[in-house]
């Protein structure tokens, strides 16, 4: 008998016109201007990663995005057939702004049950989001 012991479930959807991506894009670029040489905690060229000390999840447009994303998190939980009355909390939130040749290396969000990626803008010929088995990461790290 074959059983799936360590599957990684991925939910994909779009928020469509529910979110003002132009305002989010402008905000991300403003952060990039304010932090011209961000501390590189990642091996990712010049990628802007807003510092965790910059609490963006309480900014109204970000809080609105988080609330809209939570609907999808609940849909994901419902589709998995798990407990419906869970409290979902966004513990961390940040912008990454990538230029040509920038990338994010393999990493985990070890204190999270669910991680979410939201693309504000994806230029033509952009790179891909690559997800790998968390069992590989636990062995590697």
C-alpha cells in the first residue's frame, strides 16, 4: 500500500480587482527608496526585503490585503477538510522588490503553519516561484 505521508499542499488563486495593486506597487517602491542599501540577511543580490522592524501589516491597504487573503486561507482549510473554527493570524508581512537577476534562495518559514506569496506585479519573463518538499529542507538544514 502506498500512502502520502509528507505531501505539500498548494492553493493557488487570484484576488483580481479586489486589491489596488498600483498602490501596493507604489508603496513597495517607496520602501525601496527609503532603504536604498538594505541589510542583506539573504544571499539575494540587491533585493529589497523590508526589515521586520518595519511593521507594514498595520498599514490600512496592507491590512485590507491580509483580510482578503484570509478568505483564501479559510478556503484552503475548508478544502482540506480540517477544523473550520480556527483563528488565522498574520504574524509577519514584508515586501520584496526584485530587480533583474535578483532571487530568493531556498528557505523555510519554520514558525508558520501556512505561508502565502502575493505578487503585486509580475513583469514579462520574470522568474518562477519554485516550491520544494519541506522534508528536503529539514534534511538540508
